[in-house]
C-alpha cells in the first residue's frame, strides 16, 4: 500500500477529513489526526464494513509549549464546540505535556517529547504509527513504519521505551474482536 492509497482509504470515512479541515482552520501548532481512526477506517474499507465500524474515538495531537492543563482544556473545549456536530468522540492531547500524566495513567515512564510526530513514533503498535494533516498541497502523511502492516492487517508491537506488553495485548484483543481478519503478533 502506498501513502496515496492509505490516504484515499482513510479519507473515505467523512469524519477524518472534517477533523483535518477544522484543525487546519483552527491553526493549532503541529496538529495531526493520528492512529486508530485512520488505520481502522482503512481496515473497514479493506473488509467492506461501515466506515466507522469499531472506531472508539478520533485522536488529535498538537504540540504547544504551554503545558498547563488549562491551555489544553481550552483547546479540547474549542474543538468540541467546532466538531460536536460530527457526533463522535475526539481525544485531543498536547504532546508537550504527555510526560506529565502518562506514567500515572499507564504505569510506565514517558520522556518529554519535542514535537507531535515523536508521540506517533511511540504508539504501542507499529501499524497505528500514522498521522495526517492538511497542507498547502493537500495532505502531509507521517508513517515511520510504512503501510505494509496496515494493508496486511497485521498488528505488531512497537517496543519503544514506554512499551507495555499488557497494554498492547489489551488493545490488540479489542481490535481482533472487531476485525477478526487481523493478525496479532505477540507482545514478547
């Protein structure tokens, strides 16, 4: 699968371009639509399911040096107001502050990041290491692990410094229940 094929399939889910268009209008710094909402849209195209099948939420990353909760909460409220008409859950996270809350929530350390793509690089599963954003020429696509696992419906652990076998296994089990066609590689 090429980057263009991935993008075409991911954008068939009308929520994905609606979010990226709004992020572009809002002008959040280093803003990307990332992870499962993109890959799962592609899986749904590949398996002829409803385009929103199994998608829990739509993840938005941005990077603002203001690491206060108040600043992030203001962005969350703004995007909720702008995108509430879509009727989907949108998870907005300032990647500049993830290291402040991640260890308490997930039980593993997390070093400070320097940009949003650093957060994409650290996803538990290599197949969801993807992000898209609007650009002058259409879309930027970031996929450090490429698209072979997406096209092959393979879930592969990404053993970064924050990797948790338990969290990976839990996430992969949820996905396999929804998309039995996927192949889940073991966490260890």
